[in-house]
């Protein structure tokens, strides 16, 4: 907690929500999925998972969405998070791993 009290980086200014939409569009282009349905865009504070160590809460835009497979049979709910502060401390979501296609077995 001492680090948190000594950290002098209050939010100076918030980014425009359109930047969050542009970040999501860039993310979508990098994914090899069928379709992405964005349900909503919300403003709040980002909190890591239960077992993650986190020193500070950061303002963020979150976009709950559904990833739909190319044949529409597979659906997966997820959330895209974008740092809302202009002076954000690091990234909120680590970059996704590239899917490596396996060679066809004979």
C-alpha cells in the first residue's frame, strides 16, 4: 500500500470514447473470427481477476461482446477493455497470442 500512497499520478484527462472504438476495430482486424457483436460500451474502473496482484484501479472503457465463429455455431462472450486515462499506467489487456495453425496430419 505504501507504493499506492506514494504514487502521484492522478488522472489528468480522459480519452474520447471514439478512441476505444478504434482500438476495438484494430483488435477485430487482428483476430481470425467470423463476426464480433458488441453489446455495449461502458465507462468504469478496471479490476484484474481475483488472483491477480493489482496496485491501482484505472479508468477504462469496457465493451462486452460476443465472438461468433465463421459457421455461426460457436459463440463466446468476452470483454474488450481500453484505458480511458491519457496518462494510463501500462496496458490493461495483454496482447492476444497468435493462433498457430497446425499442419494437416496424414
